[in-house]
């Protein structure tokens, strides 16, 4: 009873933080200018950006399919696509922007003692996404020096170097952890399977790069339609710094955190808070629309069958 009350309180606090942050950000804008910026946004451009985002999510489902199969899960790709979209739907209602992963973990591990492996498939899915996001961010600031203030550029470069070091040295890191921390080494042993299956590793990294390029380009497309000044490289550099805090379990679906990030980084380029907030809300509207499509998949009950039920028909 006490644990349930504590969970409820945390959930309400996250909603409260998001509402307060968003209300505070809106209060700092001129409402007339904000409404004008929203009205001026091209619907056709938004639809095109939405299509780009949807393609990136389909690619994300293919990445998850490869990672799950490397961990000895079965089932055709189309099943993972359905589960992926159902997870997007639950992302709308669960506390963080990755809350739907819990539901996806349940879907692929039902009927089998594979919850830990299912968790690792989704953890790897997110980590590969973050890794390529930081690699793109580091590349952007190296190509376009001066895109962001020095401290942010240094942070992205360090993050990019860490990603490369981990990708190249994971087997060595695993052996080192096995010596100094055997229990943690055993738990991480499952992740080493991706390095033992280089085709799955290369596929995950390649698909992640395409996914991130599409997703960030969709944001840049909306910004270009709004007449915002920063070049494309700016969005590849700034987006990782905006996206990562939304994953933290301190707000509801990243609301408020994401908007504050857009206002701050676009403000560095002299973009008004009204236009920055409009861009952020437009991006969030794309996520909501995609999640609602996942709700349609959920309403048809495609999530109710086990992976084995689909596999038998292949």
C-alpha cells in the first residue's frame, strides 16, 4: 500500500513539474506572437516532417528486431513493428519518453523466462540510439566549429570519443569488470553478444544513424519552414543535448524539459522564445500523432498474441 502511494506521488510530482515548467515558459512569451507563430506554421510541412518521423520509427522497429534476434528471440519483423507502435502509444501516458519500453519488454517476453533478455534488447536499442546521436552531434560541432558555445562542443566531443571507445573496447571492458566486479560482469555478459555477432552490431549502428538523421532532419525542416536562421548542423549538435534530459524520470513525457531546451539553445542563436516554443510543440505534436497511430494498433488487439503465435504462421 505504501509502495503504491509512493509511486502515485512520484507520478503526480512529475506531472506537476511538467505543468509548472510549461506554464512558466508560456508566461515568458508574448501570447499574441506565440499564436501567430503557431498559425503561420505550414500544415503540409508538418505532415512531411511527420512522415519522416514515421519512417524513422519503422527503421527503429527493424533495429529492435535485429537486436532481439541476436538475443535469441523469435518472430517476424512485422510483429516487432506492431509491438513498437504499441510502445509508442504507451509512451504518451507513462512518466518518461521511454516509458513504453516497459510494455514492449512485457510483450516479447510473455510465456518465456526471458524478461532480463527482453530488457537488454530494449536497453541496447536505446543505447545505440543515444550513441549515434552523440556521434552525429560530435561530428556536427567538428565540421561546423562555433555552432554551439565551446563548453557544449567540448561535451559533445568527449561524449563522441567515449562512444567510440566503448564500441571498440567493450570486450576488454567486460573482462576488466569481470575481475573487479564479477556480479556486474555477469549481468553485462548478455550485452557482449552484440560484439560476438558483428552483423547485428553493424546493422544496429547503421539503422540508428539513418533513424537519427531522419528524426533530426524533420525538426530542421519545421524550423526552416518557420524561417529560423540556424543551419542544419546546429540541430544535429543541439538535439542530443535537448533529448537526453527528457529521458530522465523527472517529468511527464519530457514535457517542459524539452520546451525549455528548445528555447535555450535556439535563444543562443537569437531566436525568440515564441518561435522556439512553437517548434518544440510542433515536434511534440508529431510524437503525439505517431503515438495515437500506435493506439489504433493497440485497439485492434495486435499485441495480444505471443511471438510464437506469429512465428507458427511463417
